[in-house]
C-alpha cells in the first residue's frame, strides 16, 4: 500500500475517534456533575464518600457488558470513580488536623544556635550533610538512629541528621518507622555526593590492604581490583579511618571521606576512588516540632493500600490531576499482613498551595495508615 | 432532612449516573474498536504505536473543553489512550527476544550437585537462605556482592545467593545494578526470618557488652536497652560471632543467628532477642543461565519512565487490566539525569501464561531501559 493510502485510512479512523470523543467528553462531565450532587447529599447526611459495594457493582456490570474489553472497561471505570471520589473529597474540605497543622506550624527554620545530632562519628558523611544544611551548627554524634531520635526527643538537640538512601546504615524504611513511632517531622533534606579517598598514616605509601565499610569497599571495587588490593571490612568508613590512625597497621589504608581523613590526621593518598556510576546519599533533617517553610518544595507521605495495582494507580492518578510529580515511591509489605503494603512517597509541592492542601487532606481522610511526614526544602 | 429523603435523592442521582453510563460505555467500546483499526493500519505501514504528538493534542483539547474539570478529563483521557495503546501492542505481538527466551529457557531448576555461592561467612543469614532453597548445595562464601557475581560468571558456582531487602549489606538497587551489568537472571527468592540470639563463650554469662553489625544492634535495641548493655559495632553478625569465639573478650557476647553461634562454637544465652516488629530478609537466587520454571509465580522487571506520576499510573493500569498484583515497587533517580527514574517492580504472574507474556512483551517494546530480570518461584 502507498504511504498516502495509509495516511488516508489513518485520518479516517482518527476522524471517527474525534467524533466519538465529542460525545464521550460531555457525558463524562455530566457524570462529574452527578458526583458533585452525590457529594452534597452525602455531606448533608454525614455519609462517607467511599461506597465500596456500589463501586464494585458498577465495575462488575461494566466488566460484563464490555465483553472482550472487560479488563480495559473496568480499568477505565475504576479511574472515573477515583476522579469523582477525589472531587467529592475536595468538596468536603476534610483533613481537619492537617489543616490545623498547615495553619499553625512554623514557617521558617531556626537558623542561629542550631544544635543538631548526627548518626555516625565526626568525619562521616552525615557530618558533611549537617554542615551543608546548617550554617554553624553545634554538633553531637550518636551511633544508632534510635539514639539520634532520643537526643532530639530529650531536647538535647533541635534537629537530627539521618541518611535515607544509598546508605550503609540500613534502608529508608527503618528511618520512616522511627519518624512514625516518635511522631517527628522531616523538615529538610540534602543530597551528598559520596566521594571516597584512600587515606593512610604518613610514611605508609605502599598500600596492600584497604579497610572500610562493606559498602565503601564495593563503591570502590574498580579501584581495588585495578590495584590488586586485599580488603578488610569495618563497621563504618569514618571509624575505619580512626582505626588506621590509632593502630597504624602496616601497608593498610582506609577508604573514607576526605573529612574523615582530616579528622583523624591521615594523609590522603588518592581522591575520588569511587566507581564512576556512584551517586548521592540523601540525608533528611528531622525535628520534633513541625516546620512548614514558605519555600518548601517536597512533601513526604506514608500510607497503606490493600492491593497495590488497582488502588495505587488510582492514587497516582490524583497526583497527576493536580500536576504534582512524584520523586520517590517505595512499597513495603506490612509485617504479619497478607498482601497489604505501606507506601513511602515523596512528591514535589508546597502544602500552603490550596489545591495541594486539599489533595493531601482528601488522602488523609481516605487512606488507611496515612501519615503526613513533612513538607520541606530539598537542598 | 430525613434519612429516607437522603436515600431518595441519592438513588435519583444514581439513576442519572446509570443512564449516563449506558451511553458512555458503548462509546468507549467504539473507541477501542477504532484503536484496533489504527493498530492494523500501523502494523501494515510499519508505524510505531505511540504518537506522542497526537496524544498531546487530544489531551490539550480535552483539558480545554472540560473547563473546571480539565485536570480530571486529561487524566481520564490519558488512561483511555494507555488502554488503547496496550490493545494495539497486544495486537502487534512484539517483544521478539523475550518471546524466544520464554520458548527456549529451561523450565526447571537444577536440583542435584548444586554449587552455590553466598555473600557473607558461614552462619550468616544468606547461608540459611541457601539451605532453605537448595537441598544439599555445595557452598562457597564471598565477602562482596561483586565477588558472588564473578564466582557465578567463572562457572565456579551455578547460583548466587544475595540479600535484597532489610539487609545490612546495601540496598536492593545495588544487586539489581549487578544483575543488569552481568546480564544474569533472578531464578528464585526466599524470605528468611531474622532471629537474633545472644551468644558468648562458655563460662561467660555476666554480659555487659554486645558486639554485632549496626543493624543487628538496632534490631535488638529493646533488649539492649532493657539490660543496659553497651554496644560495639562490627562488620557482620556472623563475623562478630567469630570474633567473640576467637578473642574471648570478657563479659562480651555477639548478637547473631543461632547458626552463626553454632558455627563458631558459642553458647546461646538467649534466643529471639530481636524487637517484636522485625520482619524478614529476602534473598534472591541469581544465575547466568535463564530458568523459567513452570510453577514460577513472581516476575521482576526494571524500566525507566520520564515522569513518574502520569506514566507510572498508566503502566500500573496495564497490570490492573490483566489482574496482576504488584508485590514491590521502588523508584530510583537515574544518576546524572533530571527527573528521570528507574523502577524496580515485582508482580505475581507466570510468563508462560499467554496474556502475561503479551503484556511483558508490549512493555518490553514500549518502555525505555526495559529489562526482564526473571520469573521464579518465591519460596
């Protein structure tokens, strides 16, 4: 067939599609109007928005009537009902406690006399993160995440600095668990480029062995391989630097940050020995007191859903409707449950924007185990 | 207003909705028919399915015509177009190399004379995972993930056993990176309950100090706190047991698995000292040779999307249409890119099911950086 003939056929079908859309769209808008009426009646009667039984009946009917397109039609209707539920929630102006929080929380971070607590030892990457986020903080160091939370809870520190991604100290969910348990807020975040160096004691240049955290070793695996070095594991990159400085083992260097090398008086033999593809470690700043800065640009939420597929795509649709972009999503099975999941989401946005506040308040009312973790500036 | 009056009003609106749906659904089905015609024409003409310009034009028009419902209408249409694109891809029977893989790969795992390589030391949880998955494997141990891959690549071992969740050794993405780099397959998975014990040398019952990996310590933080123990960090729980057995430090116990205690001849002073809420660590079995067992029930994929919100919910919709449940989702920014993400997904399913194979082949053709990581039995 000629190219022209294909194009003629294509535009004929497309005209048909446009004709269908001319009828389909007004029907959808009519349906949305009906949803608003339902919302008004439910509001007056004090009936909840979600009527799972009625939704299931509609889905079953649609699936049956659509025959071979059953799955597609059910997906379409599930989307339509999510949109109309969203509209109803928007009209109900829910999320009472969240609305109060948005009104009452501080709108700027404390900047002077900041006392912060880091997980790790001086020279660790969390140390660098704290210095990137705060101008001249008074710093203390704790060895476990829980101790960081306890130090903030006791009032000994205003803020805690904890790694949440690509970190040697554990996975993001453990930090989120603690934030939820302590009812703290994320009030800031900062990405730190992981740059490892080879550091040893003065006069110890012929290096045969390197010592570091297993992740430090694997992040420098190309360099280690090229130079035929043997490896020793240690609990922490900065602690490895401290060990090398104190014990002065023969022919041994630490793999650590430059700050750690400096902190423990080691000579930097070689900078930037990490593999090329390595990326950043992200740290969050946590606080007992809510702060919702005017210039915040990231929102962290946590909630649960019974089944990932259907329900998750309906929730994500809501973000899409508001033009908000997700920047992180992570699922995690709820311990002891069958196929129920907690989700950790970060998305771009500011809670002082009315539309965004409405969306989060609606989700707050709709979703089980919903927690607003914070709205902050990503540095 | 009376309850009866509310119900009368509600059912009036619902009748209106049902009336609208009676017109809306046939239009949607007509539209799907048109999509099939488009698919046929495109197939004959060798034109790709996605026409981003035409889709954007439709979205813009719909958004404009829908006025105050612009966002909702655009979301609806974006869903409709995803469904119709899915249908077109299904008709095109794409995914050539994946279809070949599904035909040619082994359909059962090697069961006798299995040689497996674990990350860690004897007594580590990966050791237990290997014994749970294989009947009587010949085992070797390597200290880094990369060495595990190298051992499999060289043919020294048939399978590798690596932790991918809740693990001390790093995050799931590092294992996925290596699987992609080595072009290996996930051929099995097993969840191991983390059960820590307090283990010391004989005659060393008055314990003041515990030594373990930082995550082992934090997983037992309640016990440690209740008994006022001081803590020392070590690179690995099983290595901590080995250290205690060799150095016999006074008043010091290791926090490790029972297997590790046994392996290094320590006395178990107390079992099950982990905090209540602790869950499982998941291990995957990797192989250079593809295996797609008849009874496989989980599929792992990795792909990239330009924007999470819109595109992700369209992809998830496709899984929903096929009735497949996601069991894991994780996003990860692509290093060096702006707002582009890689996604790691696990979902229930068997690639030998024609519908499922069609879906994966369609995604294979549609999504950038798509990788099929494996279809295996979750033990």
